[in-house]
């Protein structure tokens, strides 16, 4: 048994999974919440055991990591004998800028590079660093690997990642499209390619990671050639609370009308827009679906807008790829919202998409399924994402 600990650190939270990489099975997982805030809580669930919760102050991410290790090795409810049973730690890191197109073993130089990218990922990179440094403090001799969300987009050609701004914006400040959800796109694209009866280098796949945050990728021969999120995760399709791509002139117009500062405008677009902004009731697609069934027109409008924009991106990426062999739906909405999938996939016969809409309604959740008909020229798959397993594999490949 070779155990990899996968860490996804937020500013006041820390998700973790312990994975036996030899058998690729999850042994235990959980989350530390309210780190640095009164009422800190650890949740822990061994795969073959009962869920356990512990309320204990966690002043920082070092405390959280220590608590995770304590519960993993607890004589009564733990799954390992001690810390030495963990061979390596894999960290999800949001932004690696242009420096990293692959996962990397963490050293001082890597930490410095993650710190340099804080202006590009101000919400996530500081938290990712806290998670890494917390682990290093508690597990100083265990190899650690950074798996970057933005690495996926580093294979995009310049014509796809550049913005038509004065070139100095790119040269001086690295303003360009980076893309996000990279680990998810990479995982589901790989699974889809394995299901296509054709050489990998010839495959053309469009991956749709649809959730509270959503992005699409155009994938040629297993590599990203375009993706919908940009310099930040705000660009692309509308999302739970994010507006997605809009006319940039709207920003100074509304700042003037509403008297907003740049920071307030940023909050307006990131936290108050999207499904929440249009519907006025919720950012959760399940709430919108329920409200729509009760006749709420704005909830239905939000859903229609989302489906329309995803459909537009699929059409654009089919053009960029010179055709498409498979479309993949993943993440919370993509995997579970049957009606949304139908809204997106209706009227796509021109592209060679022929969906079995009855099976789309009946197919099991949580499993890899094909919802296109056998004679459909374009395959349509629903594939549950597994970013943690991808991080564990990357960590094992580098650290063991």
C-alpha cells in the first residue's frame, strides 16, 4: 500500500483525501472548516467506516494538517499506523503563471513562483501556500508536489491565449488567457479519449466542466488548444455568481452610474452576477430549476441564458477543432442536471450530435455513461470528474 495525501487548501478550509495509489482507491477523506475562525470543525470519513466530526480550534493551516494526521492515525478510527505511512503529498495550486505547464516537486524556487503569481490568483494562491507551508512544517521530510490548475492551458497557441490589447499588457504584466479547472478537464478528456476508437493524436474533444464555476475546453490530441476562462475565472459562460464574458464597456458605464470603485465593480461581477444576479433568488441550479417549475420567469431565463452560452462555446470550439468526436459533461451541473444537458444538446443535429434524451433522463448518476445514440457521429459522455485521483497520480509519478 502506497499512500498519497491530496490537499486542496482554501483561505479558511482544507479538503483532504488519502489515496492508495497502488490500487487507486480512496481510503479516507474529509474537510477542515473555519480555520483561524472560532468554531473550527474537522470532518473525517473513512471509506469503510462512519463519519466522524471534531470541533477543535485550528489557528492556522499547520494546526489543520496536524489534526488531519492525528485523525488518520487514530488507534480507534484511523486508517494508517502513523505519519510515516504517507509516501507523498499532492497539493492543488490554482496559478502557476507561464512557468509551469506540468506538475512539479515543491522546493523554495517553486514556493517563490507561487508567491509571484498571487496577483493573478489573489484568492487562491495565498491559501494554497498556507496549505503547503502547513504540511512542510508538520511533515518536513515527505516529498510534496504542486499540481497547477493553469498548467492545462499552457499548450494553447498564442493566437488563442492572447488578448487584443497593447502588447505591453502581456510583456509587462502577463495579461493573457490561462484557463482554470485544468485538472478536471485533463481527467475527463483522457477518459473520453480512451472510449474513442481512434488514435489519440487524431481526437477532437470538447469538455464541459459545468458547476457553480463553469468552463469549457477544446482538446486536440489530448492537449488544450482553447478554454473559456481567461486571465481570471470570471471570463466565459455565466456561472453561479459570475457574469462570464460581457461587453467590457459595461464596467465603466456601471461604475459611473452606481458610483462603484474598481474593487466594488469586481465584487459586482464575481459575487452578485450570473445565475444569482439574473434570477434574484439563488446561485444554485437546483433552486433555479425548482423555481422555474413553479413559474418563476427570471429563474427560467437564467437557465436558458446558461444553456445558450454553453451551446455557443461548443459551436465555437467545434470550429476551432475542425469538427468534434466527443462532447463531455462533468462537475456538479454537468453530471447531475439532466434537463440542463438536454437544453444544451437540443438542436445540435447539424454537428452530428444525436442524443438519446430518454436515456439522458434515466441514466445513473455517478457513473461514466454515453448518452448519444449508437449511430451518433459525435459521442456524448457524462463522466464524473476526479481531480484528487489525477493529483495523486501526478504526485506518485514525480515523488515515488
